[in-house]
């Protein structure tokens, strides 16, 4: 199976780039007595180069939405497209490969392999790219440089502060140059000052061209994003829409579109301490 290339992003004049993520009339209900309607018809399109804050109170459906956007789960109804590819029509293996190569994740709990070095934690973000280890490590070093951690590549996460761990996780999310980075409460485990420095880093990465979605319960954090989407009871309450003039920060997609999605090793990179 092969997939069509998206139009070149530099066709866009002003505004944001081509859609990287499209959520179309998505619902999600969890079984139970009675079932929980976590999402009740969500529509959201995110273009290349956007920095979007999705904000809502506990239980509003934020993590559920992130899991659907990240192809970690499938909707009960509706469609999710990543870089134009309709997840519903794809086999599980293809979805796993799509996820591993086009989506970067950042979690509140970091999810690093505690006993692997910082360098290898980040290099593991490239396991699916078919790149030799030496090159993976070189690219990991570049990504660590981007997050200000290139000086401690051989430390283990247990030797790092919370803020430094989150920087490692961010480097891992970015190393494969994904089309979109999804962050679920990325500052939730950090003190105020460290959280601010992580938000500053996210802003810097956005300015450098990354497409980033930050999920948060904190309106102050969401206000810092160039687009704010409010979610309540499984529905989008408000959406400021793409920020005007986000152009000039666009960069071409990583060359993933040249690879067919099928025929690659399925599954996700191993997260030794995921829970
Ligand atoms: N696996 C599940 N099974 C049943 N119900 C679930 C499941 N996951 C989430 N829910 C329910 O779906 C609703 C939305 O949950 P979700 O985790 O998406 O909220 P959230 O906005 O991320 O909340 P928080 O800010 O507390 O993380 C809640 O009512 C929750 O109890
Ligand atoms: Mg949540």
C-alpha cells in the first residue's frame, strides 16, 4: 500500500500550513453501566506550524481526545486523519508505524527508560526510521542540543531533575521530526519555575517550525499558546482558530511521505517503565 503525498507546505501563503491533524465528528464512549460518553462530536483541524492549547477541567475528555489524535485508540464514530491519512481505513500495523514515525508524544510522567542513557532514550525515538545506531545517536545528540541537554548524554534519567527528564522526553518526541507533537499536561509534574522553562522551550520549538498540541487543565498555560481550544463535557466549547501570520515558521515535513507505511515493523518503541 502506498499513500499520496500531501501538497508541498510552501504552497501556503500566510496562515498555517497544510492540515496535519483532522478530527471529524469524533465520538468516544467507554463501555459501562451506563456507558461514559467521553467525546460527543468533536471537530478540530490543526495545520502545520500551529501551537495549540486544548484546555478543560478534569473529566472533560482531554486525554481521550489526545489518545484519539495520537492513534493510541480508535473513535467510536467519526474520523481521524494524520497528514491526510485516514486512520480508520488502516490496519493496526500501519497505524502503529504511522504513529511511530509521524507523531511525537510528551507525557506528564515523562516515560523514560530509567536505566538507559539519556542518549539512548532519545535515539530510541528513531527505532522505526531504519537508521543505523551510530546515526541514531548523532541525531539524538542534535535533538538534545535543541533542548539544552547535549552536555549530559551519558547520564541516566535517575540522575536528572524533573525538568531535565522532561527535556529528554521532548528530545525523544522531536528526534524523528514528527509531523505533530502531542503533549498531555507536560508541566504537570514540575514546579512552577521549571514548568515555565518547559513552556518556553515548547514556544521556541514552535517558532522553529514544530507543530505542537498542549493539553492542559490550566487556562494560564493555554493562553500562552497561539490558538486556544476549550473542551467541556466531551464537546468543544470555543476555538480561537489558527493564529494569523503563523507563516514564515513553516518547514517541510520530514521525508516520511517517501516511505510506504506498510511493510515496516509494527508496534511502538518499547517504553520500559510505561504504566
Ligand atoms: N478507560 C476508560 N473507561 C471508562 N471511562 C473512562 C475511561 N477513560 C476515561 N473515562 C471517562 O471519560 C471521561 C473523560 O476522561 P478523560 O481522561 O479524557 O478526561 P481529562 O479531561 O483528561 O481529565 P483529567 O484532567 O482529570 O486528566 C471521564 O468521565 C472519565 O471518567
Ligand atoms: Mg487527562
